[in-house]
């Protein structure tokens, strides 16, 4: 499997067009096939994780373990704030 990480993400707020680039890295995991890690956004309430254009999870931390089924996948993470 070849995860495609590093896709930039946006931070969205109510009535705000502000954004920040997250540096997303995908690496082989120790207990799962893929571990996603990214830089934290100070005012983020949670992060939404996307795989191949589909939202798959929401997490409060800048880390997500994944078990994708395909050989090649693309990830994106979005930091969401109030």
C-alpha cells in the first residue's frame, strides 16, 4: 500500500474565510497499516480526516491510525474551529 499524504487542509470558522496549511504526513504504522500525523492548530475544536475524498473520521488530536483497503489512497485533514 502506498498512502499519499501531505495534502494541504483548511481551517474553517463561522463566517470566516481564514485558512491555515496543515502539514500532513502518512507513515507505516506499528500496529496499523498507516499512521497519519499533522501539525496542531491552536484554536481547532477537532480535525476531520478524509480518505479518497470521503470524510472517514473526526478526532481531537493531530494523529489518526487507519486501515485502508486499497493499494493507493489519498488523505486530507481539515482543522475545524468554532
